[in-house]
C-alpha cells in the first residue's frame, strides 16, 4: 500500500492555493515502515470520520422523518411553518486525517517537493 502515496501530487490547501507538491518518501527500511504506520493511522482516522458521519446521518434522518410527519399532519399553512426542520449535515471531513498523515510522513523522513 506504500506505493499508493509514492510521488502522488498533493494539493497544499494551506500553503498556497493550487500549488502542487509531490511526496518523496524516505529511502530507508525504517522510514518506509514508519510511512506504513502513517497510512494505517490515516485509514483509521478516515474510518472514524465515516462512523461519525453515519451517526449524524441517523440523527438527520430521524429529524427529517419527524419534519415530514409534521408537514403531512396538518393542512394549515401557518402550522406547517412551525414544523422543526432537520439540521443539515455535511459529509465526512478528512482534512484533519490528511494533515495528520502529512506531519507523520515528514517525521518519518519523507519530504514534499514543489512541482514547478
């Protein structure tokens, strides 16, 4: 799975908009083993984000069902405006996982090179 990250262009959102970077992994066996740990940590972080999102989605679905029930329980337009709308949710946010991975990658001896 290490090859998944080799020389992959990375968009540095915090470092300059659309500037592109590529990962240069460490060449030592220890560094490569360290990067493997970074990959595993990133995957665990993404799974955690997915689980959190699923939990929020369950709440949203319940709120939405209550909202729909409220809307269909009356003909009075004034009462329909009092139905509590569900709280919107966004999808999983993997940005923190990416930042943790990038920091780990550098601590393992990897570096990011700007693509000219």
